[in-house]
């Protein structure tokens, strides 16, 4: 294809700031989301570095205990509500879902734009709370602490409440889009697996998020009107809040990880140039996970005083939810078998996902088993476990997806050498930071501690050093990605030799996605039938 | 202490339940290490064996293999069911309190633990003293927010909740001191809400119980007060060197004029200190929060006298 210099694409056509602010193009909305979540990730990352710095030594280093409590709360709240929940679905999903199914846009473009501005509006409440004596409750807002503390709980919970609507709208939009907008011939079993993952995610978003909304609203009512639902002095039950909260927040964990799993399926297939192994198993395990995820919330509450019978049932169901995740990992590895594997940066992220997510999943078994959870609950073991799943899992998948689709989104290729350096730093820094926390936790170090006993210092110091390596990796990444936008080599339409539809259009794609409506001539992973040479590297 | 080093992952286990928990932990650790090694081996082996060499070609159509898929579904399922039962068994043992257990009442409040020995009438703060080889049942509740009673060396943890009792029990198997942490986030001094569990011999325990139900005999009143300043956890919030804390420093406070948050003033004398200990909510010194819990019922008459005598010495 000849590449004219002034070729029109979604980035330069139409022009003017209004065309961006009021855009109904899913690609532009995806880019707006991408910029916003990157800012949130940066903010949350700064908080993380501050936390680790304070924990370098026992006692006071940088800040007092109250500031520390606010910082770790903000780290959690910003990373979860502002970054990781919208990260893959709203940024990459928005951009690529229509492209992957050969559509011109999502089903409801206006709703899509609305969901973005609701996200911005909700984020502003969260940021506002930072300047009005930031919350210090932890991102979980447990009562009765959250109804008693003097800090600005209401702006933050209101922010999370509003962000919930953004999430619900995106989910609704995706469900309808996937049902109605596929090009003719694209049956359910010919959908790219990323689309299946977004579908399962969207179901959880629509069904679970309202429960969070109700819970946070009740919390606000409790603070403003003292209604007493969670207040023991008025006959309420503080533990009830935990049930409500985890009824959303456990499924929400899968809102965070499922889209990441979807990206991994794409990356593994493309870079091993091989048909994905166990397509249906991967697709249905996403739905299975989505369903069981609603039935395991009580595993966050094994020591909260819930009945032993309830604890037993929740423990058993928790083990069931692990099986589909294990099946996915086995399928991905088997896909490598007899493939033609090429180790480009996105694939390196996919392989590190397999490595880190497996650790995250296996350490979940310690927490699902009742006796060991009693010891490990609310320690650094839990902190390490969820960072392995959320950062080692979702963030690695997000970075893999970002590097995979970057040339498509911006039409520019980033520096290969520096991208590998950054990937290695992120991988090493991550393990140094968080593997040490497994040991800290099982040795008994409780989480959310501003100060700690001397015996824990060596591992804390080790973990802090890891956070610097991790930070260095992200700084390098920011530099070469920004550099590529201005000085990057022009990317070809299909740099990796992928078979899904987004590679069948320009890089960047034109305003209406495809110049010629694509035809369903082959399945998304038919590497046994179709040969497309990789054009970059 | 002799031979009380733990393993890489676990601290030394000093309770009857610790061994059971560690067995479950180690079983999961070893099986998951094997699974992890297989996964990593698979990734590395395939990555090397099937790396792209030369010109790209079509790859074989391998889309499923029923036998293989059944194997990797059934084996993990069996393993997790085994783990579930192991975890559940040990948990049952933790949950069923022996009938002959000695009962101690535990109260969690911001930011200290207090322990009441109902039969002897003794109370301690941040230090739980128990006899070895005897089941101990803790009946726990909170005065304010949710706390969590966590002794890593015993492998036990239980949330402590306002307006409800929760229970936990243990039987210590080795004499020594064990760390006690608050594991549920509870605010500013959450990380200072720590204490010790002291496991002593039966005889030592009897002696200790007798001694602690007495009130500092054979000690000068101010020395006794100095001891209480630590053991009743006044030191969590009130310094004695003039440095800032959650409450006013004790240094030179006696005889001073203090201003309250409503603008009124008072002179710090014996009655003022007494009132501040037993009814701390009545007057709040300007610049501080209303967070001090009452020590009504936690301190005996002579203990209040002793604390006043001690504060007088801090000029």
C-alpha cells in the first residue's frame, strides 16, 4: 500500500480541538481514555514510590503517620478506580473492539463519550478529595472507621460512585456492540478472544457495579444523616459493609484481569504465529470466571467473624474459580508448541505475564485455604499476591497490548532497543519489589503499617530498592514512547503479521476504520491457512 | 530463647495449631513450586525449541486435544480439593474451643490492647501473659473501630468488632515472647497497636497473676507510676521528653496552665490529672483531638495515685 504523507486518518481528520473534545469516534475516545489513565497511573505510581520510601526504615522518614495513611489510601483508590478498572476496557477496548469485529464504531457513540466525561467528572471528585484532607480509610472504606474519620471520605466515595456509572455505560455499550455490530460471517466462535474477554468483563461491570454504587451511597448517608445501617451503637452492623463491598469488589478483580487475559490470547497467537490452542476453553473459561466470581466474596472475610459454615463454602468456591484461570495458562503455553515464536517487545510482556500471573494465581491458593488464610490475611502476603495478579497480570498485559497496538494507534514505531531495556527493568524491579513481600507477609508483617519492627527491615529495604528499578523502567518507557510520537519510524499497516481485522486497515486507521469493509475470509487465528509476513524487525 | 528460628517463610511456631497450619502451607508451597517449575520449563523449552528461524511458514492446525485438556482440568481440581480439605480441617481445629480453656477478656481500642483476667481481677495493657501447655480462650470486643488480634507465632488471627464478641483460642507450646499485632487498619497509630504475648511456666504464671493483682508494693509510688506509664500504654500518645504526640507531653505539665478547645483554662493539679485519666472526654486541650479512651475500671485507685506521683516528677 502506498503511504502518502498527507494521508487522512482519525488523528488528523477532522481537525481542531473541538473535534477532539466532542468526538464520537471510538478511537479518539480511546485515546482520551488512554491519556487520562496514564495520568492516573503516574499519580498512583508517585504515591507508590512515596510509600516505599517511607518504609525504607522503621519510624518516620518522610512523613507522619496520618500523611502515610492518606498516601496508601490514595495509591489504592487511584490505581483501582481511576487506572486499572478503566485501563484495558475503556482505553484499548474502546479503540480496538470495533476494529476487531470489523465495525465502524461502537453501538452507542454518544453514550461512549458520556462515559468518558463521567469518568473525568468522577476523577475530579477524587482529586478534589486529595486537596481537602485526603481520605485515610484504605481503598476499602471499611466501617465504622470510614464513618468516624475526620478526613474527606465523601468526595472520594462520591467520586468512586460516579466512576461506577462510567464503567456501567462502557459495559453496556460493549455488550450491545458485540451482539449487534459484528460483520456478516463473524460468528461467536470466530470472535477474537480479546472480544470474548471484553464481553465477560462487560457483564460483570453491568451486574456488579450497581452494588458498589448502593454501598457507597449508604456510606455517604451514614456519614451525613447517621442512618445507622453500619453503626453498632444504633443497632447496625459494621461487618455488613464488608459483605456489600466485596460483593462488588471481588467480581471487580475480574473486571481488572479478564481483559488482560484477552490481550494475552492475542499476543501469544500473533507472535507464535500459531492457531490458539483451546479457543472454546479460553472463551468459556472467561464466562465461567465471570459467573463464579460473584460467589466468592466471603473469602475476604475469613477472620471477620462470619460463620464457619459460610467460610467453608466460600473457601470451596474460591478454589473452583482458580481452575478456569489455570486452564487458560495451560492453553497459552500449548499454543507455543510448534509455533514460530518471535520475541518482540509485546511478546516479552506476554511471557512475563505468564510467569508473574502464574505466581499470582498459585499464591492465591494459600489465601483460599482456610487455615493458611487465617495467618496470612491482612499481611504483606496479600499485598504481594494481588500485586502479582494486578500488576504482574493486568499491567503486564496492558503494557503488552500498548506496545502491540502502539504502531496501529499512532502510526509510529518505538525504539526497539529501549523498549526491551524498559521491559527488563520493569520485570526485574517488579519481582524485587513484590517477591520480598511474600516473605514479609508470611513472617507476620501486617499491611497498612506506617512503622514496623526491626526484624522486617532488610526485606522492606529490598522491596524499596525494587520500586526504584521499577520506576526507572517506567521513566524510560515514557521517554521512548513520547519520542516515537514525534521522531518514530513510520509503522506499516501490519507490523507483526497479525490476522485480526485491525491489521487490515491503515496505521493509523482512517476516520471510519476501514476504507473497504473487511470480509470474513479467514478466522482470527488461522495461521495454518494464511501467511502474512511480519514487516517490522 | 533456644531454637526458635522459623523457616524462610514462617516465623517460629509456638502453638499447638502452628504445626497444622505449617503443614498446609508447606504442602501448597511444594506442589505449587512443582507446578510453577513445569510452567516455566514449558515456556522456556517451547520458546527456544520453536523460536522463529529463517523465513516464516504456515504452522500446524492444533486446536484441541481432549485427553490433554481433561488431564489438566482434572489434576488441578483434585489438588485443590485436597488443599481445601487440609485447610478446612486445620481451620476446624482452630475454631473449636476446648471446654477447659482459661478465659481472658480482650479489649481492642485505639490504639492498645487490654487484657482482663476475670478470676484474678488483674488487667494488663499490651502484654498478654499466659501459661504454657494450657488452652486459652480469648473473648474479644472493640471499644471503637474494627481491630484484629494477630499473633504470627501462634498462626492465629481474628477481627475484634464493636458491639459483638468474637472468639479465638490457642495453646502455647514453648516459653518465650511472641509479637502481637493489630492486623485490621484502625487509623493513625495502627502500626503502634502492637504488644507481646508472654508464655511462661505454670508456676511463674501463678506468681505473676498474684503479683499483678497487687499494686506495686515495695516500690515507691512514683517508681510504680513509671512502670504503669509503660505497661498501661500512656507512652503511646504522651511523651516524657517534651516531644509532640497524639496527646500533650507529660514533661513539666504539672502545675502548668492549659487551655481547652472551648477557650477555658485550668491548672494541672492532682484532680485535673485524675479527671483526665478517668473522664478524658470532659475537657480537650486545644490543638488535640478527642481520642483518649477512658481508663475507668482499668486502673485501680493506687495506680491512679502512682501515675499522678510519676507525672509530678517529670519537670
